[in-house]
């Protein structure tokens, strides 16, 4: 006979069943039938031996809403980097074998762009204004400022330096293009001579984009102006790199190493140039894509190059140049749009400026620009960053209500 039944949870249960339940926690009964009238079950914590009690949930205390921002001191994480960007000198003065009134040095960075808490920026970024050796289609917002000198590269260069504040002049010799005027290397030399006499800032010599013709033109100019320390813009992978590097080295100029947005291609071209040129003779152009046309990728590519240089990659440890005037190839910079996007005369230079400032923060050292208002604003931004002074925080939100 079973022991006396126990009253548990309002049920008369055999003690053996309770012992099994305490041991196994769960029992499955087959072919079980129960006849009941009114069934009422109370579940109380700790009633069954071995079954944990249900914890009592305490109400969380009500948290008071914060009444002010917690003030803490911010200490920037200072890093040191094993690499350094090489310095490149552009333009040679009279005592240095040239005729320029000043020389410009770019590069030399040991920290990311304007990380003033880690170190100083050794040389401010500089701006070159574009000048063309023949009349070319220009956006209205640009042409209105240079319409009196278009077609006269010497006068155009003089205006860019004396009125617009150019640090350098880029003379684009597009008339040498075999598909345009096919001007000879001798004619290109005459154009460069006129510009060199009109201004005394360092010059950047731009070609037409034909790899064969450019090499001929560059060699003629390099030999004619030996010692002037011009920046030859540019040498590409599809050119005769050995030939170009040899005459650039012999005549004492510097070279712009131009590659599309691929750091491995930049390394490859630089390695070829190292066979003939010192690293201090090379500036890199990794290709500038404008706002709305791949600027995010251009920024990432240039930032990666600069960080790689600082981390010790010698093949990317060169100053960087940006063809910022590519911004004017973007339709939104010059086309007529709906009223909220007008006037074009303001939208265009803002498009160029936004492209430039973005790449400034990636570490670009040399900007090739076009619109005088974009150039002036860019110079103001560079001066502000170089000075290390605090900005006017009160004006940061004025654009929300500003009327143009």
C-alpha cells in the first residue's frame, strides 16, 4: 500500500510522485486520465523541494533626466609615424640657376593633414591657376573673369598672379595636340617663354594628352629652360618613361607622376622613375574626381596614399597634386538649373571649392584651380588652418538663415 497521500497544491499526490518530480524536475505521464469537478491550482515559490523559486522582480528606480551636459577634458590621442613625405622644390631663383622670383617647397609632412595636435604642417598647400595657350570653351562663371585675356597666355598668367593671387601658373599647351592645331615643340617653347617673362612664379608645364607628342614637347621645353625647376605635367605609364625621366633629370626639373585611381599603378610608375630620378623630383597626381562624380573615391584614394606614406611606404611618400579644375567638367557646376540652385555664378565656384577643400583634408599639397573666388576662399581656409587659431563658432550656423 502506498504511503499516506500528501496534500500539495490542492491535490492529493503520492509521495513517490513528489520525490520523482524533485529529482527529475519534469515527468511525462502517458495514458493518464483525471476526473475533476472544480479544479483550482495555486503556484507558490519554494513549495516543491528542488524546484527553484520564481524571483521577485523589483521595480527599477526612476532615473532623473539629465539637466546639463557633462563637461570633460578632451585629450587627443597623439600618435607618431615612422614615415615622412619627401619635400619637393619647385621654381629656381636667379642665384639657383633659374629666373623665378621665388621658389616653393611642398611636402615634408610627418602627420595626417592638419593634425596640429600631433605636429606642425611644414609647408602650406599652394594653388596654381590654369592658363591655356589657345581659346577654349569655358564656363560662363569663369570666362567672365578672364574674357579679356583668353587667347593671350602671358596676359592671362599676369592677371592670375597679380589679381587672383596664384602661387604658381599651369600653362596648358593644348595647341600641340595633333587633333587640334598640332603646334610644334618650338612654338610651345615660345609660349612658355612669354609666360615666364610675364610672371616670376614657378611654372607647371602641361601637355595635350598625346603620349608621343607630349614627350617631344616636354623635352624641347626642359632643355630650353634647363635649371628653372619647372614641374613637367605629366608623365604617365603609356609614355616613354625612361626617355622622359632622363631629360628631366639632366635639365634639373621635377615631374608630375600621373596615374588613375589605383595606388598599385602609382607605385609601379614611381618605381620606374626611381631608376633615373631622386624622390625629391617627383610629385604624384592620383586623379581628381569632382564633387558628385566620384569625389568620395578620390578622397579615399588620396587619404590612403598619405597614410601609407606616413606608415613607411616609400613608393607613396610624395607630395600630392590635384587637378581641381576637373570640377568644371561636372554639369552641375555650369548648367542652368531650377531657381533653388541658382545663380550659376555662385554655384560653379562653390562646386570647385568643395572639391578642393575635401581633398585638402586628404593631404593634397598642390591644387590646380581656375575660378578666382574659389581660389581666394581656398587661400583663406588654408591660412586659417595653418595659423592654428580658433574659428568663429558663432558663424557656423548662419548658413541656415542666410539669404543670398
